[in-house]
């Protein structure tokens, strides 16, 4: 799909899709896990999820790791690189901001960060920002984030990123077809849905999300042939850029 132009009243924001694969996609085929960057004037200000392969993909596209990361849930393809990255960055005197819904943050600290438990507490390696679900909190610059519960096999929250109350970017993260989450994304100027050719309770099917899609909606679909997704498809491709332009 061609780059989508959106009208706002502030500095340009863009999204760079880093990967669309699930856990097996990286482990068996070397593909980058589902992740995307939020860019401001082409400068990365926020990374969405840090699964396997994401850090190297950032470098491949010429980006540096931003100070702020959003983690939607504790599955490997969304948080697998978190312990190593936090340890490396901390050793370089840099503490990243890890933003996750409060229940997810607790799981990340207890389970994902356990490999450092004998040396460091999670709070020593990062600045954890853990708002309660359905509560709007500052994210980065002039953007806010609100987490909304998803329907997934691991505790998971999608989100809406807004500016001055205007919903700009919505993401379901991994979720089955879940009307309350979809309704929260309905007014976003860009909405990204998790969907697969064959749906399940934990991942919506392409046919299930179809009624919710509009011209500003995209799909991250695991288990697809990433190299042969048509340019005009709603299915996101690694490297794809979505431009949110502003009024002047």
C-alpha cells in the first residue's frame, strides 16, 4: 500500500515497519519479529516491541535504538531481546524507558528479566513506566499512550497513541478477534491489526478483522510469504514506511 498521508497540526510522524514475523519465523528462518518504529522528522523516538531480530534490523535500516520502548507482552517475539539490550545499554551508562501496561511490566520484571536476577534488579537496568490499563499517560515528546486489553494466550495489551486527545496510532498487538479492543482503535488515524489467514482464539483471522478495516488500517500477519506481499495490500511488509504528514 502506498504511504498513507495524515493531517495533524504538529511535526511530522512516521512509522517504519521493522518486521512482521512470529517467534518461529526468526528461529527457523531468520526473519525479524513483529516490531515498528515511531519516527519524528525521520528520527526514532519510540520502538514498539523488542523481539528476536529487532536490534539487528534497526541497524540494517540505519537507525539507533531510541530511549523509549513499548512492550506489549512477554512472548519471545515481542520481548525476547529485552534483557540483553537493557544490560548492554546500562553498561554504557544509558537507561532506557520501558513502557508497558502495569500487569505486563510485572511479568517482564519477574520472568523476562530473571536471567539477571543474581546481579541486577530490573529497576537498576531501566526506567519502568507501568500505567494501569485504560489510563492515558505521557509516552514521549507530545505523545500519550493508553493501553487496552487484548485477547491472547499471554497477558497482552494493545494501545492507542494520541496527541492532545487526538488518537493517532492504534495497535492491537497479538490478539484474537476482540471487539472492545477494536472499538478502542476505531478512531485512530492509523490502526494496525494482528491477523492470520487462519484465525484462532489468540490470533484473529483475516476474515474476522475485515469488517473493522478502513482506509487507514493495516495488518501484521505472521506465517505469510513476506517477499511476495503486493504493494497495494493491507498486509504490512518489512521496511514499509507510513508517513503521517501535518498541516502547515
